């Protein structure tokens, strides 16, 4: 952030010029202005321009490949052996978010490889996923997959062949 703030003028390109002038004019008119105004680049993760860029990229993916066929939620299980085996005595998974996240990322990568590279559901034309951390701090991923025309889900039997439900052990 400091680098971006201190180098705003050198980072600015022609397309930012009008935006920066507009923001500065608004800032001069506002009597409650506090601090300096600077524009975050689209590479700043979590910024409005970053999120807008991701949205536009995903909309283009839909225009090119069509609507997604599969929505899959991939959740972290704190009882995974890879997590439990690395905990010290009397430690909980919530005490080691670094370990939980690392194991989750490795298992998510393997899950995506199963679907995309090993073609578990058929040929994947496009996919996108987002990872979130909520509630107890455990990560989960929301994944969207677009199948090729030959592998699209067309009948109720196709749905029954794909969907399954598992209740976790207590």
C-alpha cells in the first residue's frame, strides 16, 4: 500500500488520468476530506477494481463456453488424518490455521486434478473456484465447471449418476 501511495504518479497511465482528476476534484469539494486520495491498481487483491476485473473475466468465460453445468462445494474436514497426525497433544485444528489451510489446498488441488485432468465427469471446457474462510475458520471452496457438449447433463439418470450425499461420521 505504501509503495502504491508513494508512486501513484509514476504508476498512473493515461486511462487513470481522468479518473484521478475526477477523484481529486471531488476530494477538494468535500470539506470532510481526510488523508490523501490514491487509486488502487487492479492487481491489489480485494480491491474494487480487482473484483470488477474478476467479474468481467468470469462473464467472458460464460459468453465463450456457456453456463456452468456443475456447482460443487469442497469443504475442509478438521478430522482429516493429514491434519490430526501433525497436531501436538492437546492441540486443536483451530490452533493451527496454517496447517489446516495447507492440507486443504493440497486436497483441493488433488480434487481439481481428478475433475479436470482425469476427467471424472468428462471433458471440462472451463472452471472457476473461490476459497472462503467462515464460521470456525475452516476453508471451503465453491467450484463451477462447464462440461463439453458431449458430457453435459441431459437426463434425470445423468443427474442420479453424479449426485451423492455422505453424512460425516460422528
